[in-house]
RNA sequence: GGCCCCAUCGUCUAGUGGUCCAGGACACCACCCUCUCAAGGUGGAGACACGGGUUCGAGUCCCGUUGGGGCUACCA
C-alpha cells in the first residue's frame, strides 16, 4: 500500500470528551508510527445540533494534546474542503449516480409516517424496518407526490439476500445478514447527506486507507460497505477500537462530570499525562511500562495490540500519572503551565518575570511533589503570596490552644532566634531552631508544628525550613508575631 | 424485541495450550523514612463470570448460559 492515510472525524456538537480524544490519539499514533497522514474532518451535516464554537474548540483541544493533523479545515490539503457542510455537491453527485444506476430511490414518507410505522412494528413485536413502499411507487404516484411539493429523502436499495463481511483489524471478520438491514436513508429531505453516506463518500474521496473509529460504528459498517459497493469504491481497512465507558458502565456523556478534555485542562491536568493515560486505555506495550513518552508510544503502538473490550476510565490513575508528570517535567515547564492557575486565584497579577518569576519558581519547586494537579498546586501555595489566612482549626487545637502559655514562650524564643540569623537559608535557620530546641530541652515537634501553623495556617506542607527560607526573615517574624498575639487572645478565653 | 461486539483483581491491563497455586499499575492496608503532608522504599489483601465440551493438559480453543456494551433516527 502506498501512503497510509487516517482521519479523525468529529461532529461539532459539543466539546471533545476523552472517548473522542482516545480515538483521535489512536489514529494519530497509527499515522505517526507508519509515516502516514492524519486528516481532520468535520462532520457537520446535522444542521440542528451543530454548534459553531464546538469545531474550533475541538481543534484547540486536539492541538493542546499535541495531536496535530496534516490536513483539515484550517490547514487545507489536496482533498478538501474538510468540512462536510461544504461538500454537499459531492454527495449530491454521488447520490445521483446511485439513482441513475437504479441503486437508490426517492422516498416521500414523512417523519410522522415513519414514526407511526415503527410504532406499529414495535407493537406487533417485529423489528422496526422500512418496508420499501416508495420503491414500488408508480411514475404517476411519484409525480403526484412531487407535485404536492413533498421533498423526498433518498434511500439505498439493500439486497435482502446474502451477507456483508466486515474485515476488522482488531476484531477479525464480523458478518451481518443483509436481511437484518432495510433500505436506509442516504440523503435527507433537506438535501444533506446522512452520516453513513457522507462518511463513505469522503473516506473514499480523501483516500483514507484505514478507518479507525469507536466500536459504536461497527454496526454501521455493513451499511457503509453496501454504499462502497454501490458506488464502486475500493474498501479501506477497518479498525474498531473499544469504547470508553463511564464509571457506571454507561456511554460517556456530559452528565458524568469531567469527561470533556477541556475540563481536565481547566482542572490542571497536563496534556502529557492525559495522552499517556489514554494510550493505556485499550492498548498496552505488552510489558509493564506505564509511564511512557510519546516517542516511545509511537514506536511501540500497533493496532493488533489494541484490546477488544470496553474500558472504564478511572480518574484516579490519571491523577497519579499527572502527579508523576508534575514532578518529572522540567521545573520551568511546570511554572509556565501553572501561571494561569496562580492568576486565576489572584496570587499573581500578570505574567511574572525577574524576581517574581524566581520566587514563583522556588515556591512551585517546594510544593509540586505533594499535589496532583496545577489547580492543587496554586491552592497549596497560596500562603506564599498572601498572609491573611486563618489558622487551620484542628491545628489550632493541637498546636496553639493546648498549652497556650508554653506555646507563646516557645514561639517567641523561635522568633528571636530567627531574627538573629544573618544568612537566612534552610541550613542556617534550621541550625538556629535546633539550638532553641536543645536549650529549652523540648522536642523538635513542639517548636516546628506551631511554627508551621503560624507561617502557613496549615498543618501540612513542605519542610518547615524550606517554607522559612522561601518566605524570608521579615515575613517570618511578622507572621510569628501575629500568631503569638493570636494565641494570647486564646489564653484570655480560658 | 432483532442484529453485532465484549468478558483476568474495585479500575486499567500482561497473559496467544504446559514456564500461571496468574505478573504489573492505580486505588486500599501495614511498615520504613520523617518536623507535618506528600514523594520514595518494602510488604499485604485482591481476579481467570458460570456450565458443558476438545485435549495428556485450558485463563488461553469450541458451544451454551449469564452479564455488560453498541446499532436498530431524515444523530454522528
């Protein structure tokens, strides 16, 4: 085979969810691992469900994930246009061909009549299928309908004998009896093609060699093969990848919370982690590797190694992977990605540079190992930028309120010791604190825990001396004084 | 209902007839490390849906049952 060509063909009716992203990823991986071409095609033939911003948003999300396409609506290419709404003439011509060959015919049944027929069949316990009545219309009857101004749909004549065999790269041969199919619609009465028809016409026109899509389309494939045959097109290879299900095993939809890739992005998940996680959903390198670079995945990916069974996505594993990337990606990269989250929390006002950037970087370095997302990162770092926090309630009970008199004494000694430190580093401040601890004959925890609470309002976080060094002498003294005063008010209440 | 697909720990998976009293990862539990929380390290609990075959031998092949999913639209 010459050049391998694949396509990702989303319908712009909403944002890209992780199922779609995974399908796009597998297409992309297949193309990249074979030196092939990736086409992005917008399936916007449903004029009612079409959402203008969705197309742009899907493109943005794919690009954010790093899944660049070679041909598409914005990029152009030799087989454009890549928006189905701009290709209607092509579908009409193809449809006309089928009518001329007697393989398709106009149907004047209205939606209401069709619905009634389906209802009738259901009541009789029969399979709801179109009975082909309009195919048997006489020329006079047809003209009469036409004269009455009824805009017909076009239906493909489906043979009622024999079967269609789908040769699937992942599932092997799957056969369907033609008798289970009916004369389905290929052109709607509004002149637009239906999904199955447009899909076939375009995949052929765009020279797609491998149709890689979700399993929900496996049942559509026999219809599409019938169209390929009617049109005299050569069949592509098919590969139906397993579905991704919501935790309750149902099909993914908006009501399942964050399944839109954009939402993960807003929560501070990194594209590297999402792509890595998605690659592992339905595919595995065949060994124990979990965290893999894109290059590694491209090198080892193959459709043959793709699973057959549907997978339920588990945010917790994604979250774990995200934490891994948060820690292992270069610090500068994480800082750059984190900036919008710090801005959103009002911790910084504009893109930091110089000293501010240096400070931000130091802070992120201190907290990144204990958070899972960029949003958590900003949250965990707030007290490095604001000192108007309140003290954690449990912490107050444990470290401030138990023996307020003693704590005030201890904290004051610590404060004074810090005030005397000249070189305010992790090492020097710790030395000073250890000395206080020794002199007072107390446990380290008796000084360290109240200090952490005083400086951050929290009972958990980076090592205390890291916090101290990052905050600097003045800020530490200020916060310790504030805490000492606060504890004195506690004393009064007893 | 009809047609199609699928079935290994809670979840993602390795496993292509013997090396599997089933391996890894997330999550969970314990311990270690430790100024807290993480991270990291060590260990633990946890699965071949069920029933028939085939075979000397089955998680691996076949059939059935059950369960789950998809399609069955002038949606894609």
